[in-house]
C-alpha cells in the first residue's frame, strides 16, 4: 500500500538527501523543471534524468540518460513520466537500490507499486513533493 499519511510523507522527505528526477525538462514552463528548482532550493541533491538531454546541464546539474548512470546512492526517484512506464522504472529503481519511488500527480500503477513494495521500496503515488513539503512544514511536521 503506498504511503499516504502526513507522518509517513514527512519521514520520507526528511530522510531523503538524493533525488533522481525522472523526466526532467529544460522547459521552464514544465512542472518537472519547476519542481526540480524547488527541490534544489530546499537543499536536496537532485539528479535530472532524461535520455534526450543526457550530458547537458540543467539548473547547474548534469543530466543523466538513465538511473543506472548515476554514480551515487539515490534515496528517492521522483517520476514525471506516464504511468505506462512505471513497470520498467520500478525494475530500474530496484536494480539501483533506491529507497523510495515517488510518482507525480496522476501517475498511478497499482501493480508497479506492489512490485516496488515487494522489493522493499517505499512508494508514494499521485503526489508532488513541491506541494507536500510546504504543507507539511506549515503543519509543523517538517523543518528543512
């Protein structure tokens, strides 16, 4: 069952240091661009992932082609991809030993979530950390 309580969300966001942002965009009007900027401002180490932009710089960070190309341990994968890609993303997340799979608004696949959870990942679906973090801070559950 994906995590849903405020305490669970706050715990995950508080214990996360590194985030792979899957589906990163160089277009400032795209939600993935704005969320990446927000997460960087909050102090997270963000690794943008987009095969079409691999090797380029995005918001001061090198863009990676795939999760396996990132040489540091990833705490959380923030998914800005269509839910149809989640089964393959889950397999990659398991392979790199990520701790958490977080999917953005409207990105839901219950079977992929179950597969990730069975492999030991925590799963948060259909939420945005750029929405949740300020809300949890205002509720006094987080202090970054």
